[in-house]
């Protein structure tokens, strides 16, 4: 294995990248965002919501889970600003917070060569 025997090879590159590097808070927030994508159930919920707004009952049937389990995951997704809730009468419909969430989800699926079932 090759290892460097000096402290810095390309000082100008290191200096430029260091000047552009976000702070610790931004990296912590970014890490928290990706933690939301690290759970199989949350990914399924996000994928379903990328297709249409759904209520807890719909998601529970689709994913064969309890409404309580779905609600728990939706709460975490709402707190991470990945999902929003829109009340229509007595029913609360959940949807993706914005198009960025859909793009992140699709990029991850494309990266792993996954495609939705026909």
C-alpha cells in the first residue's frame, strides 16, 4: 500500500477546499438528513409518497404495518422536514415536503440500479 511521506502534497488544493468546507453544524445536519434515509421503512414511505399523497391508513395497508408504526415513522420524517401533512377535513394526507426529497430518493435508487416495479 502506498502512503504519503509528507504532510501536504498539494497545499493550494487543501487550502481552497478548507476555505470552502462547511462548518461542523452543517455537516451534523447533513448527517441527520441521511440518517432518515437509512431506515428501510422510511425509504418505503418516502417512495410511496413520491407517487402520491397518502393518509396513515393507506400507508399502513400498502406496507402491511400498523397505523401506529407508520405514524411513528412519519413523525420522524416530518421533524426532518422530509414530509409535510395537509389536513382535508378529518383526514391528514402526507406528502413529500418538496421536490428535493424526491430527487434525493431517486438519486439513491439510480445509484443502486433500482427501478420501480411495473
